[in-house]
C-alpha cells in the first residue's frame, strides 16, 4: 500500500541482566495535541500492533534523537522472564521499558538483532525496539522502531556514524546514525550506534512528502531475473512489474540504455548515491552490492530512488570505484553514457566532500565517543586496538580522495 502521511509541517560472561524497576520520576511520552502521520501499513514485524493509528509528528524530538553531536543514552529494563525469553528466542519481541535520553517509554517491545550467529547475553547483542509491538500506542520522536547496533565488526566503533554523517551532509538520503550508550537493568553494555529505521515515517522526514512506496532489498535483491523476486514490498501496495521492467531494460537495452533506465530509475539520484558511497569507500550497499538497500518510489514519480543501509564498512581496502556486482551497476560501467555520468558524479562528490572536511568529521566522532569507548565493558577489542584502528582509519580517510581520483584516470 501507499504510505499516507498527513499534510502538515512536518558483565561476567556467564551472567544475564536482572530485573530492576524503572524510575517513575522521569518524563513519559504521549502528546495528543500534535499533528500525526498515518502508519497503518503492515509492519515487517508481525507482532507489532496494527490498531494504533497515526504517529504524532514531532520534528524537534526527531532532530534531538538523531543529533550526531551528542552521545545518547538508552536504558533498557527487563523482567527476569523477559531476559530468559530472549535467551531462548532472541528474534521475538518481549515487553520492556526503555529510557531514551531521560524519557521513559513504557511497555514497548525489545528483541535482539541479527541472525543465529550474533552476540547474546554473554556478549554484546544488538537490539531492535518496537514502540508499538504490543498494546502501547504511544509514539516517540516520530518513529516506530529504534535500532541499536553493537558494531563488533568495526574495530573503530565509529564507521557507521562517520559514514552517515558524511552522506547526510553531502545531501544524500541516508538513515541517520548517532553514538549511544546502552545499559540493561542497570548493567552497562557499552558503546552502540543508534541507527534510524527505514519505514513509513522515514519518507516524511527525508523527502518531506506524504506518500510513496518502500521496497527492502533482501539478500541477492537486484534488477535481474534472479534478484527481482528478492525485493520486499514493505507497504503491500507495490507492483512487482515495476521491478521487472527495470530488469528487462538492464538485460535487453542497447545504446539507449541510460535513457531507458532513467525512465524507470532516477539515474541522477542513483549515481549521486553511488558517488557518495565512493567518497566513503563503501562496497557493501547497492549499487555496489546486492544487499543493504531500500528503494523509494514517490507517488508522483514512479521512478525508483535508492537508499543505502548498514554503513559500517567504509573505506574498504578492496575498494574500486567500478567494483560493482549488481546487474544495474555492471550495465552502467559498460555503457559509455552511464559510466561518463558516473565519473562526473564521483568527481563532484569528491569536490564537495573536501569542503565538508571528512577527516575533521572523523576526528570529531572519535573525540565524541572516546569516553564511552574507553568505558565499554563489552568492546570486541582492547582500548589499544581501537585506538590503533582509529588512527589507521584517519590516515586512510585523509588520503582517500587522491586514491579514488587515481582510479578514475
């Protein structure tokens, strides 16, 4: 279905955390006096309640929640039964109270993120919070889900925040990301990344419009015969034929490939996104890879736009500006018109990024998160290893524009 938005302004290794009561003196969400946004679409989380109606639009709260200049605080309170349940089935919501920067969210849902190999209670699990997972219909900061990533695959504990900050400042639509500290029943779980979920309200916040479709790229999702069935229509009203049409152009178009593709895909937007992924050296999102991407279709323009996700692999040592494995990407780099446009977009993004001063963005992120990193009891590597990784990343970031330009020759 189309997302309809109201027209408006917008521990010890063998331990598990025990239960504690939530402080009643903290502010509690709930304000029925503000404008609302329709989120009656089917959620990918089947346990989320569908009868809550609109989510209040709270632009000030949203801006504060994803303010990357602060380290945010998440306090999770679980009963003993909920702790046990997550240990048995980490992918199903359990009831929880969650305090975000001093605001208590009562009776929300909490589950662990990742597949069967991810960290559990004896490590550093990621979490997903469903604000309407059960009977609670309160909303917070105009969002329905909160995502907490442990970042154990990134020894710097900062790549996702740096990458999202650079892309957002460059004008690319990207899920925002901030640093956060997380505790469970009073026990510190350390430094996390709070990453924005791509869902109905994401459209309002990033495009400032009230309608559109979202598609989520599953593993192998692509504009190809094999990959076209791996796109998940998040709203339930998308037409798979629109995906198939792009796949047909990729497979059959001749010298007019770029023009045919542009009629179905906003190629200027896709190449802009592609070029900024080059700026941050990220090979893990479309159109470099067949994963970690969402597609947006505006209601007034059926052409697809791409939204990258999972930006924790930046400044990859294996990077090449044309190292793409997607059908659309490969077709582009072998098409004279498309590849020329791509090179122009990359050079423009590199020029713009110099005015952003990406090394300074990285240095600020390291300084902001340093205390929390030092105090993180569940960090995947030692403090010395983190410091070494951060120093190496700083050097890589400084030399990155020259490396990319040398590859473009």
